[in-house]
């Protein structure tokens, strides 16, 4: 098998190739040397590293699609609406069964699920559409009206 053929293997096949050598306690150094010296094994490690690298230059390696059930919100509008209703940020989460830091995280993240928005709107005594209109970002409002 060549190092180029390793790229076409599945993750399980690469792991089986790497683990098939099963070193004992005394053989760990020789096992590591055999993995490092074999170009196929090195390519297997490199390929797994490439596939599972979390970030590269600050960008995700495999960007995730935004959930269709999430809303882009404007953090400042969200905080202002909560201030108008005299609700501290640490009380928003417990109001809908979440942790006390949830409101601040959502305001910073700029995204919340539709179901969380619905739960907050119910607690505030608002219709969910009015709540979304009050906190949504301009991009989200354009998307919803289109």
C-alpha cells in the first residue's frame, strides 16, 4: 500500500491499520519507531490529523450549516428589550428552563432557536412574531419578509 492509497481509506480502516501493531509495555518505543519509519503509517496519521483538525487559521475546517430553526438576533436589541421589560440577563435562562448565563451567551452569539424565542415570548406575554421582529437582525428580518 502506498501513502497515496491511505487517503482513500475510511477512518476505521486507517485506525485498524495503525492499531494492528499492538505494542507491549517493553515494545512501545520500537512500535513508535515502526510507525514513524513507515511512510504508509505516517500518511495514515497525517490523514487522520487533517480530517479531524478543529481549526485552521481561525476558520473551521468543515464549516457547519446554520440550522433552519435558528434565528439571527441583534444582541443589542435583545438586551434592550429585556431591559425594557426589567428582566436581568441572568434571569432569562431560568425563565425558560436554561442556565442563568444563557441570556448573555445568546446575546453575544447572535443566534437562538425558534423554540427558545417562542418560550421567551410566551413568558413576556408577546406573540412570537412580535418578539422576533423586536430582536432579529436586519438580515434575519429580510429573510423572513422575503
